[in-house]
C-alpha cells in the first residue's frame, strides 16, 4: 500500500500537467488524462450553463473547478484546479460567447 501511495504521489505533478483547455474561435477544447487521454470539444453555442464550484480544500488553495454543461447527456466537461479569478473570468467569457453564438441561430 505504501508503494502504491508513493507512485501515486510521484505521478501527481504529471497528472496535473495533463489537464488543459484552449478557447478557440467556435468551441472550447478540454484535454485531460495521463494514461487514458481524453479530448472533449464543446461548441460555445451548445453550452447550457457554466458552473464554478469550490471545495473547502480548493478554497484554502485559491482554486476552483469549472464545469461545462450541454444538453447532450455525455458531453459535459470539467476543468479542475483553475485559479479562482481565472475560473470567474472563464465563466463570464464562456457564457458571453455561448449567448452570442446562440443568438445567431
């Protein structure tokens, strides 16, 4: 059990670096996963709402988790470990982009 804990602790920085996102012109790309990599692309016009949650540990560290929800069952994404100010900026920006593209439909 101690060996598993040590390996998990040693891989933690690499798992954190494997999480990322990119704001593109028409959509948001979210990447995560070390061994099993997952890339999710969510069009701004399909986002229903953007949720920012903060656990007590995240609050102490100044971090937050950004969750993106769409109408499709399997197409939600989350970006954990974002600085709180960046999470608020990201929520506002994604909401504005979603409303602008939804208005064009």
